[in-house]
């Protein structure tokens, strides 16, 4: 999941720029969950981006993997940039 999300940030967030930052954060969320966040401060998502109807294969796989772990996938619009947040229960 992290590999795909970092690859996406590298491909789409900083187009036309020489580089940019990508943050990967793993954190405990309360007693039961772990969150994995991949965030950039790039161009932001296309207007028609819909997490529920992924167009690309990559986001589809990330969604399936989150499901398989009984977790969830969310996207947050940052200003600037985008954050993808995977939340996974620690004990499946
Ligand atoms: N971090 C991001 N910043 C801006 N746009 C993004 C970002 N991540 C994804 N996108 C947009 O979401 C679209 C769907 O991503 P997805 O990974 O599903 O497909 P893809 O990367 O185009 O192809 P694939 O992953 O199958 O090689 C991308 O084409 C891109 O437009
Ligand atoms: Mg992709």
C-alpha cells in the first residue's frame, strides 16, 4: 500500500518540479488501530477523483489490501497536497 501511495505521489504530486517531500507516518490510534499515512504537498487530486470508484489499478489494489486487513482507506485534501490514510486494526 505504501509503495503504491509513494509511487503515486512521486508520479503526480510534483509534476514539472524538480522534487518534493513525501511524508510517511505510522502511528498508533487508540488501543485498537494503527494508522499509516502518506502525504504530499503537491498538486492535489484531479477533480473527478473518487476513492469509491478508482480509475487506476493502483488505488484499487490499495483499497482491496485495506479491506483484506479489515481496515479502511481515506483521503484528505490538504492545502497544498493530498494525504492518504490507511487505518488497520492491530488485532485482526
Ligand atoms: N498523490 C497524488 N497527487 C495527485 N494525484 C494523484 C495522487 N495519487 C493519485 N492521484 C491521481 O489518481 C489517479 C489514480 O491513481 P491510481 O494509482 O489508481 O492509477 P495510476 O497511478 O494512474 O495507474 P496505476 O497505479 O494503475 O499504475 C492518478 O492517475 C492520479 O491522477
Ligand atoms: Mg498508481
